[in-house]
C-alpha cells in the first residue's frame, strides 16, 4: 500500500475567461477523471466526472 500523496492537480480556466473576476469554472484533467471547481472558491467542494460523462455534458451544452 502506498502512502504517497497524490500529485497536485493542474487547474486551468478557459481562454475565453477574462480577468474581470466573473463567474468562472476551473478544470483539471487526469487520465481517469475531470475535476471542476469554482474559481472564486477553490478550496470548496469540487465536482468530479469520468471523461465520457464530461464529454457528453460538453457535447450537449454546445448544442444549446
């Protein structure tokens, strides 16, 4: 059993996000998960999805 700490996530915002402090999401991608958090509250709870779930969400959102 490994007691090593997991590597920190590399968070990023969309290139469409400005620096005006608006409502933005940050995303961190690992091979088996996509992590989402509120950029204004990064220490609060995150959402985590499997890549296929995230892809389905993005596909649906782009159709709206």
